[in-house]
């Protein structure tokens, strides 16, 4: 019989397959694919407008290893255009993608997409009693049941709602009105209050025009912040940003002498970024929540902290995390360890803005 090259090749492949199967019974020589978190922090990289390049990174604190582009690698698709908020709730990781008009629900351990829901211009989210509350450019807060993963309610609020936060048995929404202001209309100045028990709203608190930020200190106070209001050609600040402390019991409002774009809390301290605590200078500040005393933070003085884009404190150990960007290249995340007092840095995606801690 003639030597048939095809039959010989099939024979060799068959023997090779048997060897591989035999070896795999002892130890699988093929590396496992996929992603699985350890203890660390997710970093949401906002990306650039109309570039569809938002991304998700994870920093494993046990070995300081960074895994970038998790969403694309695990799910085989881009995260979207301008991802602007993220939080872990139970076993799920929720991500809002503003210009892609969606909220994505991921397995917090593996980064695998569980479900994606359509929502127009999602801006910020907070959780209360098994529900996710999401602000939207539709001037509503959408209520998402985290068990059924479906929207169950729409709560009308003010104009151009931005951030939302839970404090005690209520949720607080700041309203900017920037969409109307762009066409010559008025800004909004109201802090809306939502009762999560029946999704009703209480009488809003009028504070100041262009409210964009709100933070809860866990002590019965929320801090509402405005963003600078400029003249028509954006050459002059007409009304500088300010931070307002709101007592949620009495509804009393106290104006501070400076603004804060980002704010995070741990124990008796608040950590915040201000561009006008000192004129013309960006500063990281630490506020004593008991006395209200404010001091400049020295932890990052040796680092280039221009263009800080994100700030968070790990509630379990007090580590401070910062995201910085030049708006063109991959961003840098800095971690200040409260135990070692050392600063370490990591390269992540473009415009790192949000952190979610995974234990």
C-alpha cells in the first residue's frame, strides 16, 4: 500500500491528542483563561468623549499587580463612551456609561457581564434596601431592583440631576440645571429628598445654583457642592464653587468658604479636592468632622497631582486612592497606605475616576 501523507498526519494528530488527554488527567498544561479578583480595587477609567474607550482596571493589593481592559477581555466588547460611576453591591458590580446610555451589571468577582439595561444619560447611583437609585438626564431617578435586575419605578426630580447619595433612611439628589443654562435658561439650586420606602419626594432644599456634587459623612450630614458658573465665553468665573453642609435632621444649611469637587470619608476625617481653598491652586485637604478644621494633606506632596480625576478612601483600612490624568495618555493611580505611610503608583486606563473596593 502506498504511503498516504494525509493518513500519516491524522495518525500523528490522534496520538498527540491521546497524549494530551492522558497528561491532562494529572495536570492540565493549558493555562486557564478569564479573570477573577482577589483583594483589591476596581478602577473605572472614564475614557474620552466620543472615543468609545472607557475601560475597567483591577489592582490586586496582595501583589500590586494591575489588570487592565478587564471588561473588553472578559466580555469581548468595549465598555462604552464615558463611564462615570461604579459601585459594588453584594456580589454585583454596577457601572454607569453616560453617553452609551446604559447601566451594566457585572459579576463582581469575574467581571462578567450579567445584564445591560438602557437608560438615557445615567449620571450617578446609590443603593438603599436592595434597590439601586440612578439619576438620569431625563430629570428622573430610576429605581432598579437588584434581585430581578429590572427598573421598577421612575421618580421625577429637578433639572439636570447629577450625583445622588444615601444617608440614613433617605436619598439626596443634587440638581444643576446645566442643560437649561447652556441655552440661556436658569440653573437649578435644589437638593431633592427621596423616601425609599414609597419613592415619594419631600420638599426640596434650595441651596445654590449649579449643584453638582453630594456626599454623605455617615453622621447625619450631607455635603452639597456647586461647580463654578462662567460668563458666556467661559473667560471669567461669575460664581465660584462652594461646599454646603446640610443637617439632614434640621435641614439647616451651612456655607463653607471654598468648593470641593471630590470628597471621601473615613472615621473622623473627610478628604477632599478643592480648586479655590487657595486662589488658583488645586489642593488636597483633610477636614476634621468634629471641629471642621481643614488642613492641607502632605501624603502626596512629592507626587505630580495636577489633574486629579478621582479620590476614594478604602473604608476597611483607611488607604487613600487617587486617580490622575493628562487627558491623553493612560492615567496613574496613587495609593497612600495608612499602615506603611508609603505612596505607590499604578498605570491604568484613560481618565481614572472611580474606585470600588473588593475584599
